[in-house]
C-alpha cells in the first residue's frame, strides 16, 4: 500500500502526484494543510522531522524528498519506465533530479515574493505575521521568509532565483533542441521532475523568464496536455487560488522583469 502525505498546491507534492499518475499506481491520499501548519503536528513530524511535504509511506517504509520518491516509484513497475535505459541519459536525468533542490528554492522564493506574501498580508495582522514568522522552526528559513515578507519582489532571493532559472532554461532549451522531451526520445523522469516547478512560474504569469528560450514554453504546453497534468496538478488548484496567484504574479512581474534585464 502506497500512502502519500502531500499538500494540495505544493509544487513538490504535485511532482510526486504526477509520477504516480504517469506510472498508473494506486495510492492513498493524506492531505497535510500547510496553511493550518499541519506539517508541524507532532504525529506528522515523526514521519517528516523537517515538517515538509511530501512524504511517501510504502507499507512501513517512509521516504522523504520528492526527487528520491519519484525515482523510487519508478522502480515499482516496469511499464512505463520513466528513467531512461541508456546509462548516460539516466545520469543526465539524475542531474535534473539533483538540480530540483535548487529549482525548488528558487520557485519558493518567487512564490513567496508574490502570492504567499500577498496572501499573508491580506489575511493576517502584523502581530499574527510576526508570530507566524517567529514560529518557523528552521532559523535559516525564518530569515529567508522575513526578507521576502519585508521586500517582496525586491528581495535579494528574487535575484538569486532569476539567476538559477536563466541557467535552467538555457539547459532545458538545449536539451529540447534534440526532441520534444527533456532527456531522451520518450517522455521520462526529467519531464516528470520539472513540470510542476515550471508550471508554477507559468501560473504566476512569469513566462517572461523563458522568453529567450521558446522551446521551454512549447515543452510546458506538451506537459500540460498530458492526462497526468489534469489529475495531479490542475484538479488540486481551486479556481480562486488560481486567480489570486495570477493577479499577484502580474503585480510582481514589473519589478522581476526589471531585475531580469541585469542578469
Ligand atoms: N526538498 C524537499 C522540499 C520540500 C518542501 O520544502 N516542501 C514544501 C512545500 S513544496 C513544504 O512542505 N513547506 C513547508 C512549509 O511551508 O512550512 C522535497 O522536494 O521534497
């Protein structure tokens, strides 16, 4: 039995749900509501001491880290196989899995600088925001959130994210010059790993980030046309959240676009 502890609108949860859908595996859903801080509930911290989603439980085996989880899921069945057979192509796919850590940090910065910040400012008082920031268990994450809450799209973390994505999109574009998928002739692991992150940027109306690399947008359209996208991503984003993300992203884009010119 596979059980996934996941957040509805969390990118790394979307990534694992996408792998489950692509593999056609049966699984049991256990939603962890990040807005209600359920990730810090003592019974969840036993499974994931960092207080993060997703966590996969396979019978009594507990697995964290979305990239490791999707490779594990791929090993559970042969058809379809997401990891390429060719060892060089597989090594390249693993490089993308490792890069997901940095990509996640950058997506988190851009999400926080826009809709998460706007959402918190709209629903909480200054005192509540202070209490929420002060309750962040990891002091490094607390410092990052404080900076992003204070400066929004002007944050130093936004500059870092732009730099990360310029490299990522340049590399994606080069891979995509060989074919429609990221690391091989067929849909595979790198496509599954990256879709949710790039989709989040698109939902924030930040597609200007890949304006120089048009193959990235064409690839995202192909990923969004797959049935897995609807069941693993679109079905979990309520329309009002979708609207709010877009509006907030559009508001932040002017500052981000200016920063983009200097990178
Ligand atoms: N490296 C982890 C990152 C996990 C992570 O940061 N997840 C976010 C949601 S995408 C989370 O749980 N955040 C908890 C919070 O906001 O307190 C992975 O990819 O599994």
